[in-house]
C-alpha cells in the first residue's frame, strides 16, 4: 500500500508540473497572437497600396504590348499591300498567294477594314491572272514544229511547273457563286472569264499554226503523188488534228481557272474553232482539186473518203459533244467527197466510151491511153475497195451505166453485196474498154494496122489484169475474165486474118492455070510478105509481152511456112520456070526467120530478105531441079 501511495503522489507531482508548463506556453502563444494582430494592422495599408501598384503595372505592360501589336500589324499590312501592288515576283509565288489568302480570310470574317482588303484581294487576284495569261501566251508561241511528219504540240514543261500551283490557287479565289457577299467576287470572276477566253484563243491559234503547214503540205502533195497515198495522208492529218484537240482538252481541264462543265465546254469551243476552220478550208481545197479533174483525182476522193470515214465517231465525241456544238465539219466534208465519188464512176465509163468515138484521129498500133488508165484504175480500185463498194451501193447496182442497158447475169438488188457490186462495175469497165477498142480498130483505114492495135491493147489488158497483176482478179468476176480471154482469142484471130490470110490465099492452087499463074502467085506472095515486113517494122506486136510475142510468132510460122513449103514443092516439080530463084525469093527457112523477126524486138532486128541467088540448092534439088 505504501508503495502505491508513493507512486500516486509522484504522478500527481508530475501532473502539476505539466499543468504549469502548459499554462506558461498558452501565455506565450497569447502574447504572440497579440503581437501578430498588431503587426497585421501595421502592414495591411502597405499591402493594399502594393496591390494597386502591381495592377497598374500589369495594365501598363498590357497596353504597351497592344501598342506594339498594333504597330506591327500596321507595318505588316503596309508591307503586304506593297507586295500585292508590286505583283508576283519570280520564285515568290507561294509568298504572294499566302498574303492574298490571309487578306481574303480577314475579308471573310468581316474585319473593320474588309472593304480595303477586298480591293487589295481583287488587285492581287488580277495580278495573278495577268501572270497566268503571260505564261499561257509564252507556251503558245514560237516556231511551229517542222519536218515531214507531225508529232504533237506539247505545252512547255518548265511553264507547267509554275502554272499548276497558280491555277490551283486561282480556283480558290472568291466568286459570286461561292462567296456571294464578297466585295471582290464579281471583279475576280470577270477577270477569270476574260483570261480563260484568252486561253482558248491563244491555244487555238497556236495549234492551228502548228497544223496548218502540214495541212497545206497534204493539199500540195495531193496534186503530185498517187491519189491513194494522198487520200491516206488526208486521213493521217485528220487523225493528228483529232489527237491534238484531245490533248488540248486534257490540258484545258488541268489549266482552266474556271473548271465548271459550262465554262470548260465554252472555252473548248473557242479553242477548236480555228481547228475546225482549218479542217474545212483544207477539205475545201481538196474538194476543189478533185472537182477540177475528177477523172484524174477519182482515187484521191475514194482514198480520202475511206481514210476519213473511221474518224466520224471520234470527231463527234471530241469536236462536237465536248464543245456542246451541233456542227460536224467532218460529216459535211465526207458528204461532199462522197458526191464526187458517186460522180466518178459514171464519168469514168463515159470517158472510155468517148475515147471509142475516135475523135483523136487514127489510133495507130500502140497502146491506147484509156487502156493503160483502165488497168491503173482497176489496180487502184483494190486499195479503196470498201469505199468504192459503199459508193457503188449508194449509187445503185448498174446505175453507173447511165441508162445504157442492164448487165448480163445481174442479180436482184436485194442480193447485191459489196463484193458483187464491185464485180459488176469491173465487168462494165472491161466491157466498155473492149467495145471502145473494137470501135477504134474498125475505124482504121488500114485494117491490118487496126488488127494489130486491137491485139496489142486487148492482150495488154488481159495480161495485166489476169496474169501480171493477178490481185486484180479479186474484183473481176468469172464472166469478166472470160470476156477478156474470148476477146483476146478473137483479136488474135483477127490479127492473123488481116496480116497473113492474103499470103495464104496466094498459095492456093488453082486448076487449069499455067506457069504464068504460078509465077504470079510467087511474086504476089513475096510482095505481100514485103508489105507485112514493112508493116511490122512500123507497128510492133505485143512489145511489152515477150511470152505473148513468142507464142504469136510460133503460130504465125505454123500458119505460113508449112503452106509455103507445100506450094514450093508442088510447083517446082512442074518446072514452071527455068530460073525459079527469080520468083522464089526466099526459101521457107528464111521466111520463118523473117516472120520470127517480126516479134523479136525493135524494127532494126528484122532480117532483110535474101537476094535471089542465095536460095538454097538443097530446096531445088529436092524438087528435081539442077542448078
């Protein structure tokens, strides 16, 4: 118990000490609080004054900053205005467009000075449009491409580097349709329309200038080169024109500032107007050339028609629909050329028949001009067969004969196709030539020369059409080929009859005729042989056909020489003369050589008749005569 009491007393003592310490601390803290209150009352006025000064200082700093910003802004506006008024400089297009873009944005947000900025935007836009026009003009000038072959009209690549970003920016400029309240929109739209129209004018004039030289060359060459080739050149030139127009349309869609469908079609119509004018002028010149001498230029017309016809669909698409035009210059040109083609067939036949009237005098023995021209005509007809067939079908089967009768074996109109109508026309051409040749040969005052003329011409016609130029048989029907062969046989028979029948008639034995009659027959035979020799020196037979000449020579020898041999053998045995070499001027072997000489080349190659004393003793001895 005592111990516990002692511990309790000790705890009470410690508790008292702790209470005393706490009281002293509380007293100290109260003293500190009183002093802090006094300090706060002393500092509060100073703190309030400092806050006011700080706020004023901040306001002053903000005002100075704003002043600096306003000053900088006005300095920037002045600089940008000077930049815009100066216009875009080389290598500074991006900076220029950025300035315009900022000004345009401020106008769009209705800033206080939007009217002034709108005027600057319009001025800057017009400066850029002027640059656009300048670059287009630079790319649409210079020396046109030369050479014999047209290549293309490319836009200079170094100008496209500048034009592409420029056009991209011009397409962002305000227009009434997109920014109806923008003050500069109407002026910018008007300037863009003028620039785009200028683009069409400049590009159109330039591409015409590039194509015009080649178009003139096509017309000039049409008068000097083969008609088929000339017509093909017309088609090639038209293809180049369409290709250029197509390329220009692609370029227009890339470089047009106003790229709406209506704006593009209007500008494209302006661009191709010089091209369509050039095409019409060129085809007009060709049409005049064809009409001036249709007979000569028939194949120019047919070839041009064949070459141009495939381009009707591309022309409609490229030159009409894209430009929203109703005119079709190619269709009109083809119509004119087609009319000439339709006229050419009846006129060609009429010319052949006219030649058969013989108004040029004696035909001679050589080839008639219309015979050669007919071979050339039919050969060229192959190259334009499709165009010719189309024209003939349009004309009507047989109508090219201009009412002179119907063709033998002609099919019904419903059965006539392109191949058949060409064969019908070719038959009529061959028949007309043969009839004209027959008429001319009958007009000759010397029938023997007329027979040579007929043989030479019909043989040439047959050989060229059926043998040497066998491709022509593709347009010659079997009746036409048989017509050539049968008339050749008749012409050859007529030639032998007119030139050698008189010789053979002198060798016919007549009963109850004396020695004087035999002498007269020999004299008459060799006189006629001299005439035949002289005739063949003046008129060559089948001069361009060695194989035909050889065949005719063999037939002539077989016709004359055996008869002469038999006649000599029969009459030498009758001792009609003591001096037979006086009458038998040439032995059969020499007569054979002489006849072969008719067909061996030029007149100088014909052998001269041998002297009477050169008759072979062998022949006389065979007949029982001594010499």
